[in-house]
C-alpha cells in the first residue's frame, strides 16, 4: 500500500498539530544494525495522537510498536524526522518531557530483589514525588491494584499478574499527563487483564491521563477509543474500532457441519480461494472472505454436506487480518509434515489410549502447596489445555509432567512411564517448549537446531533430514545465520517449537507458547498444532489466551493448585450461560469460576 487508510473523522493538516495533540510524528525513521543487516523499525512514519482517551497500537511482530513507544518516551532518538510530545520536541527536551509522562515497558522495569513498597518508593524518588504526598498516593494505588496485603513481598516473588499491576502502579506514582504502556497485559490471565484495564480506564477518566497502549490482544484494541495499525514500520490504518469493523462489513460468516469437527472444517476452509481468515469460535469456524460470493457452502467446503453458513457482525480482529492480508499478500504457512516414523511410533507406543495419567498429583515448596492434589487423563492424539490464573500451578504441573520437577505426592505416568521412578526414560519420547523459550540467544538459528538435534541423539542422515525439515516447515532458512536473541518474537516461537519437535516426540508439552505473539503468529502456530494432532501426536498446552482454548479437545481450569473444571471447551463455556448472557465466551466461564472460588474463601 502506498498510503495508509484513515477513518472519516480524522482532521488536521499534515503541516501542524491540532490544538489538542498529545503526540506528533513527522517523517520519522529509525533503523537498527549496519550494512546488509540494517532493519528499518520505522520508515517515514507520520501520525498524530490527540489528547485524552486511550489510543491502541497494534501490528504483527516487527511492526515497530515498541520502537514507537521508546521514541515517545525519549529513550532513543530517531534517525530522521521529528517527534513532538506534549508540545515539546523530544530531541531537545527529553528530560522535561519524561517528568510529565509515565512509561511501563514490556519487561516491567521492576527490581525483583526489592519489596513492593521499596519499588514504589524508588520510583517515587526517581520521579520527584514529595515524601508527604506518598502515603495517600501509595494507598490509592495499592487499593486499586489489590496489592495492599503484599507491600512487604519481594517483587520477584509476585505472580505475573501482580508484577504487571506493580509495574503499572510504579508508572503512576506521580499522576502523568501521558501514560505509555508497551504490551502491559502480555502473559496475564483474563481476570488480571480486566483489572488492569479498569485501572487504566479509571486514570484516563478521573485524572484526564492520555494513554498510548500497544497490545498483541485484539479484543483489547476493540476497547480503545482509537487504534493505530502498524506494519513493517509504516502506518497501515487508523481510526475508531467501529471504523475498522466497517471495512469488513458483510464479509464475515460462521460455518459448521455435523460431518466434521471444527478443527477439520477449519483445515479445509483455510486453503480455499478468497478466504482471508478462518478461526475457531465455539462449535463454529469464523470466516472472513474477500467477497460475499466466496461464502457459499459449496465453495468453502466442497464435497461436505450439509454445511451451515451464517452471516455475523464483524469484530476488530476480522478487520486486522483483512488489512494485513491486503498489505502483505496472503500468508499461508506450510502445514507441519510429521514424518511417518514419528506418527507410527506414536500409534504403537502403548497398549492403552491413555498416554498421560495423573492421580492426586501434589507439589509443595516449603509450607506452600503449589499443586494440591489434581487428577486427569489425556488420550493419544488429543489437544488438552491447562488454564488458570497467574500462580494457579500450571507451570509447576507442566514441569512435573516433563520430569523436570519431582512430585511431592501422587501418581504420574507419561507414555507408560512412572515419572517418579524413571523420568529420563520418558524424556526421549516427549517434546517441551517452555514459557520463556529454551533457546541459546547467542547462538544462531542453525546452531540452536544442531545443538538440540544432537541433544536428542539424532545422527547422520536422520539428523540432516530433520534439520532441513525444520528450516522448511518453520520458514527459518532466511534467518538461519541470525542469533536467536535478535529474532522477533514470532521467529523465536517458531524456532523453539522446531527444536521441541526435532526428535519426532509422541507427546508435546507447550507452556504458554503464544504469550505476546501477534494474531498472525498465533494462527500459524495453531495450524501446526492441529496438523500434529491429526497425525496422532498428543499435545498438552497452557495458555492465557481464552480464544485459543477453543482449539483444545478438552481443557482443565486450575485455581490455587486444584482443578475447578475438566471438560470440553463447549461444556465449560456453557457453565456461564444465563438469561442475561445466553452466548457466553470461555473467558466469561473462566472468570466466573475464579470469582466463585474467591467468594468461597
């Protein structure tokens, strides 16, 4: 696209700021690296953000969202162009501007060996908050974030959601005119996300704070007053969420067939001409097409009968995928091709269909029971989701299932092996992708692949074949010589998954593998998971993204180390059904279960 799309209500000439402008960029470019490795994070970017309200910034990995945030915070300088924040040039007046804004980076910016109270006081010192103003301000922030009972706890001992709330509180110790939040809800459970949003909206409404917020969650973009969509350092579109939705009006449908599971139907639809996007939604497949004529049942799923097709109202995510497809061209990654040897080995691994057996599993750390006695089974070829609030015990459970952490009690069998007696025997038959990606950041993509293939015992011809498979199936050839630590998050995710699958495991454990990934990367990831499951590989996955739970055959919800529910996503969704909410989401059910648990305590 040669120019960006804009909503009809945009005003102002390109030469000067409108009277109520909080941020203005004119022809801003920023590059990283040198020579052939130069990457333009932003390229001739011009935009204006008005004072007041919440402006969201969205885009795929590498779009330039974090670079934009850091430029506006005065933490880096642009190579060309001008950045004006609160009517001051950021290049000349960075210190003065930084005294008027609050900034929360992706990595919290917390001192983990300091307590909650010590972090607050440190940030108050840095921002020049007078001592006599602190008690009242701190009390308000702690009440708002729910952190009042934890003032003496070390920041490093807080759950992910609590860390995010503390990071936000530190950015708000002095009431800022402008608040910059760089993906503040990454890795946070749905209830904590709602609570964070309530805090941000309260400051925007009660203190008049202007908020610029980047996010990888498109349902959050729909809550913003206006949205900027970036791609490859350029402004692709801007407008209200409603304006974005209007761009795909009449081209969004949902389909289903009693002959196919939603996963099978989605796999068929994705390859059809004219289909821009296909995502699971309860028992349906949500489809975005380039023209209504491509929404006919015989076109979407030829040879399948019956197929039910219904038009539905668009949402922001539909428009995001359509605009990105128009800008970049259709993105259809090759599906994973699980080698026959791996599939046949999975089919013959055990006499029983149950490949994971958990009975009264427990894990204690000192006096604290992280997992307090849970029981469930996972069957061969099943995609099983493990969900829960931050600190619910999901990762601890995962580490026990993988043999990385010994249980304190109970029975645990994986691939027919007792994990309390012979965990090493099972590890050769499982793949594990950790929450933080177990990659060696100073090694290149190819060096990581070679290391993991050797660690899994691959040699000779089979090793060479699997290395080539990883480069092709995960589109890593073009970055094979790049250090993994320099890769965008989406590429790191692909590389981590390729490493976990190098030895063709029967069971794959994925611990929050899509945390922070953009919608395109999440879709590509789940296409690969679906392909694995259809080859008989068993997948156990944790996620904070509730829409991903719909890709699971069954799911378990953990609360405070115990199981609150184990069932299909559809049955769990219907737990929240009521006359006031006849069509609940899985997120509604998740939050309802957690709130009910809190009331019982």
